[in-house]
C-alpha cells in the first residue's frame, strides 16, 4: 500500500507543478466564459441586426391575402415579372425574390425563394411559416371569420412547470435550468474522462519508451504501478475540476453583473439553450418579471445541487477509473502514440455513443427505456446518469447504476492488469488485438 501511495504522490506532484497545468487551470475558465459571452453576444446581434427585404412576385390570383412584414423581414409586392426581377436583383435593394405561382390553396406547390446568396435554414423556415400563415388566414376569412375575430384567436400562453414529490408537495421547476445543468454535467463528464484517461495512456507510453518503467518494475508490482498512476492522475483531475468551478463561478458572476443587459439576456436564453443542446426552451413570463438571473436562481433553488455535485464526483471517479484502466492497458501494449489508433476507437465508441445519445435521447425523454439502460450500462452510465439526474432519478436506479459501475471498474481493472503486466515490458513488436488477448490468458 505504501508503494501505491508513493506512486500516487509522484504522479500527482509531477503534474500539478508543471507550468502547463497552472496555465490551463487559469486560462480554461476564461476561455469558456469568453466562448459563452461571444455566443450570447452574437445571438443577440444576429437576432437584432438581420433585416431582409423580399420582393414578392405573385402570379397567384387565388391567394389575395398579402404577406405581412415583420420586424426583421419586409415583404414588398412588385408589378414586375419574375424574369425582370431576376435581372435587377441586387440593384434595387432587395435581398431575395419570393415567387408565388398559381396554385390550389389546399396544395400549394411551385413556390420559389431566389437570391444572389443562399438563404439560410432559419430564413427559409421563416418564409415558409409566413406563407403558411397567410394561406391559413385567407382560409379562415373565407369561412366567414372577421379580422377582429382572427386577432382574438392569437393567444400567448405561459406555463409554470411544477414537480410533485412523493408526498404530493408541489415544487417549482424549470425545463431550461434542468436541461442546462444536465447537459453541462454530461459534457464535463465526457471531457474529463477523455482528457485524463488519455493522460494515463500517454504517461504509460512515456515511461515505457524512456525505459524508466524497467527500474520501477524492479521495486513495485505492475498492478501497484498501474493503480498508483491511475489514482494519481484522478486526483490531478479533481484538483483541476474544483479550481475550474471556483474560477468559472467567480468570472461568470462578475461578467454577468458588469456587462450583460437583462432584457437582451432574456431574449437570447432560449436561442443559446437550443444551439447547445438541440432542445427548444420557452422563457416564460417569470423571466421578464424578475430578470433572467433571478429566474435561474429560483429555478435551480429546488434542485439538490449538493447531491448533484456528490454524484458527479462519484461518477467522474468511477467513469475515469473504468476507462483509464483500459487506456493504461493500451499504453502498455504499444511503443508510440501513433500505434494506439487501432485500440482507442473501440474504447472511445461507447463513451462517444453515451455522450451523443445523452444529449439527444435522454434530454428529450429522461424517463424512457433508452435513457434507463444508458444510465445502467457502465460504458455509458457516467454521462447518461448525470444528464438524467437533474430531472429526478429514483434512488434505487441511482444505487443500481453506482453498483454496476463499481463492478464494471473492478472487471476492467482486472482485465487491464493482466494485459498491463505483460505489455509494459514488451518492446519493438507491433501489437495486435489478438496478441493482447493472448497476454490476457497468460498464467501468473
């Protein structure tokens, strides 16, 4: 045990004393804060500065209702043919031409949006929605509904999300805050496992190629060396994580209070959430009344952040130990990092699959069958469970997932150690997967 502690101490101190560790620890929160600041800024600017002027060439005698201009899109009906507008486009101040041929209102076809530049997806969707809305209005008017009655049909709905606990008590909740916290936890888990797992592999390769490993093996057992390296780098990751949390929280608090306008942040919140997670979120009335910062604080007040943080630490340690053992085995089997590609892909695929599915399937249906199994299988559970946790996970599922991850870790360490003990002293031979399986079957 003392030998493992010495290896842990060596691995930890040798890394935290490096200038690269100090620089990245300080710079990463600044880079992340800058990234999200730019994301919010350009979301605001993009929403407010875009103003498209569209010339409408209509040959449709059935559609008499005119397209209504909006804040960022102006429709101007012109008395020119499509050919004439094509030749003069760009010279008369129009950005696009909307061509409306003759069509049946029940089956509109042949509509074209033309321009000197390709219309973006949001622009195309906006025009489609406007045309559909115009056709809908005309149909409603044709059925005898007056304009003032049509105006009354428009309603703005605000829904307060409530969560009922086991005792029947209501708690305030927020789909936006839950989605952000769950997605952020999943992304951080993916990044940390990948970054620090690869560090283990690189450390093994470095010591193997420099022949330091031969000296160390003379004093400690291969299993002790592998475990000391894995745990030492895990402590480095935890140290960096805690410092990042403290620095990020400080920078974000100062930046939001100093530079962010509450009204602009309110308007961009839903766009930012959708851009990062793919989930459309409506910012409700409470945001406009209390401001986005107060809204977020109120939304997360009912989340058990202490539980989320403790579970995150458990799954980070468990997931890291699970994958780093496999990375250590890969590092012991090769002589250079370029030879690792054939072995890294099978290890990374389940981790990447868990990441992709967690941010799509799990956020849309956190209580579904797929979400459940993703959070149970040790290969994907560290990410999937963290994405599910803010939505509320039954204690028995959480306990089962933790137990399976521990069992999975013990299994991978056992498998990896049997490969590690042979591969660490193998030089000058290109290793194949078949060869690694043979090492695993060697008897002590």
